[in-house]
C-alpha cells in the first residue's frame, strides 16, 4: 500500500520542488531589490488658473453732453445740432472720430508707460500640457545625486518662480553630465485643465510607487528628510557596497514631470541630441505658465543602487541612447 502511494506521488514531487525553488528565488530577489530602493522628490504647484478681473469702462454722459471714452479723457460732444452745419457735417464727424481714436491710443500708452498692464484672461477650461521626461545615468554620476539633494534642501517650491528655478537647475545638472546618460524616455500629452491634474497625479504616483521610502522630499516648501543610510547586508561594509554601486551595471534614474499652460511637445528620444533638446524645453518653461512640477530620483540614500534588473522591470519604456 505504501509503495503504491509513493509511486503515485513521486511523479508530482519534481514539478512541485521546481516551482517552489523558482518562487523562493523570485521572492528573494524581489525582497533584496525592494529593500534598497529609496527615492528623492521635489515638487509643488496647483491646478488653479490665476483669476482675472475685468472692470467695464464707464460710459456715462457728463453735464456738458460729451461722452467718456474707455481710453480715458473727454472727447468732443457727438450730439451736434444738425442745423447750420450743412454739407460740412460728414467731414466734421470724421474729424471727431479720429480725435476719439487718438485720445484712446494716448491714454493706453500712458497706462503702459506708468507700469499698468492688462491681466491675461483665461477660458474656463484652458489647454494644458502634461509631460514626463526620464533619464537613466550610470551610477558614476554620484555628483548628480548630491546636486539634487542640495536643490531639494534649498528650493522654494511654494512659489511659481521657485518651481521654475528647480526645473532649470535640474535640467542644467543633467546637461552637465552627458557622458553618464545611457537611457532616456519622454512623453507629452495635451489635455484640458479639468483632466490635467488627474493625468499629472497618475504619472507622479507611478514613479513614487517604485520607492520603498522617500528619504528626502521638498513639496510645497515642506522639507522632510529620513535617515540617508540604508541597512547593509550581513558581512558587507559600506565601503564594499560603495565600490559595488560604482560598477557599470548600477544606475541612477531622474524623472521630471510638469504641467504647463504653454504647449510642450517633447521629441521622441532616440539619441543624445534628442535628450538635450527635451531637457532644454523643460528648463525653458516660463514661471507664469507652470502649474505644477515633480522631480524624482532613485536611488537617493547613500549606498543604495539600481541594478540592470531594476531598470528592466521598473523602467521598461526607457531607450538606450
């Protein structure tokens, strides 16, 4: 009876053992990768379009019988008696029109010269560009991580001008390390304001979900910093891990996400020149058109690494350039 049962079970043992071994290796690799995936984040902004006010010009009639023109100042009366003017009415009427136009232009130039400006008006649901640009660099570019840390610690992410400066500083830092850029990818989408925030948040959450911890963040001027050291595997020293992180199979990934009222059409990135063009476009977004930004990078913590396997699994859209 026992031999018969064993002969029945034996053919099933091999597939079960193989499946268990594969599952153990997969989970073990995933735990190792996730335990060392930290990230940094800089961001801020809102999707409220600046409000515009408009005051209609006064058009009441003064006691003298003349009209007040929108440009300011008083023109000649238009209520001119018809009697006694005769055939000269048409010419006089034309002269009065030219005087009114000249008066409007003079007053407009005076307002411009005194520093007054007409506020930009927006439709209730204007067009918005939401774009994402990602760059994968060799881990030798450790100076870039320190530069991003410095930007996060000092940036003014609570103002539009400060957020525009964050984009400029980040794109400049990437442009200064072209020899380390090996992967890149970009996408941009034109949408309406009411749908732009959801699209922006989707891109941001997709990147943040790849981190097990945000060890440094500055979002809307809220600076948070966790322990920048990660737990080392048993038997390894920080020096050994640092040497490993400088190997050719270790990477740093920087992601830029922006929502802007200006049209932002990023090129398809196939080479280094395409990447430089996309970085310049991001860095040139004017502050008054910038609604929100996110700058994310991984790894952030000292001694943390991204392996080739991490790049394949987490960043499959990046192309080798």
